[in-house]
C-alpha cells in the first residue's frame, strides 16, 4: 500500500462563528508516497481544524478526508490503522510512568509485547527519552512532548500527522526531533504544522500555507524560496566601522541598523541591481568578510502571502 493523505473540498463551519465564517473552506490537496509537507499559517488559520478533520476528531460540514485512500468517516478504524498523530497538545495520564503510557499505546495499536519492547527501546534511544520508570507528572514540557512523539511513532505508521511537534522543545531537543523526521520522511509521509520556518525549511519538501480557513498556496519549498527576493542583507566588515560611514549607502539602502561595531543590517528594495550596487559601495568602505541575506526566504514568502490578508 502506498501511503497517502487527501482532502477533497474539506469544509468546516461552526454555528458560533460570526457571519457564518468557515474555520476551513474547500481545502483540497493530496500527497502520496514518501516525503514531508509543511503546514503553515497564523494562529486560528485552520491548521488544527484540518488535522482534526483528517483523523476524524471533527466531522466536516462538507467534503471528504481520506487516509491511505480510506474515507475517515466511513471507516475510521481502517483509515487510522497505519497512521500516527499528534493533534494540539495531548498528554498521557500524569500518574502513569513513561513505560506504562507507551505500553498502553502499543497495545491500542495491536503490537505484541515483544513488538512494544523493541519499538520503545528504539524510540527511547533516538528521542533520548527519560527513564521509563519516571512518572509523566514529573516531566518537563519538552520531555513530555518527546514521549508524546514516541507514542505517535509506535508501530512505525506510514502516515504521520504532527501539530506543532516542536512545541516546548529546547534547541537541543529540536535538533533531535529534526534529525528523526528527516530520517523518517525517506519512507514515510509526514504532514506537520509549525510556526518555526527553520524547521519547515530543513525538514519539509512541500508546503501548504493557510490563512482564515483558506489554502493560499501549495508548492515545493524550494520553488517558493526561489521566487522570493530578500529585502535585508547583513554585511560584516573585517574591521570596526563607525555607523555614520554607512550613510553614504543611501538612497540605495533605506535603513541601516548596527548589530555590532563590524556588522550591520541593511534594508533595500530587493532588486539584484541594487544588491550589486550596495556590495560595491560596501567594498569601498572597508574589507567585506560577509554579505548575505539576513532572514529565511521562506519566512518572507509566508509574510508576503499572509500579512496583507490578515491585516485587511
């Protein structure tokens, strides 16, 4: 069976919504095979609603959700049999130990006791889980999130749905999670929502951007990045430079911010011609050791799509 997830005209309206606005309106997409799809949007955009519809936690007003080509409403058990998911912020029972919580999930998934032991051992090593005898109530938020991620991966499901999987993780824990997901996407299908553009850029191959319940963009991550021109540059000189010396870069540079006595952030119109002009002028001011985009291009693409709609 080839892993797949699909939304066909998926729509959800709540009676309490003002003016009958849809939490999700006519979302349509399909992914199959292996890979990772980033699901981006501001708070309240409809990301969690979409994920809940995909796993049957909500019933759609109209449209269809399918996992591995099985309609979730028609046969939820079969649709979810080979699917692992984290939706919003699930928590194991606080009085359980980590081992008890994972064994319970393993039994729900139909694993044998030996299968549970081998799965838990592998995931414990890869996710650096705490001692299995520790109670869930004693865990930090990051530790608890790693346990929840391990639970979602028990049984090696072919489709993995993750709602903010990096929530609560410190930088080191995020690196562990990122390495795991990069490995898994080679032979699993992952859909993950995230507010962390760096995670999406480093993990995901495809991208969905959603705002106010509507899908604004579906594309390859590299294609989106290639279409965006950065309007900020960080320039670093070999030796300290008085900030007032950079005033000579105007009007090509609209703003100058000193990051240190050698590093400066420059805002310009984003064109290649102006960029080349700025580089030449900086070289006249002193030896340039670094001249690069200051922010993630994916973040700029996201802001270009979402900000105008959100502020209207």
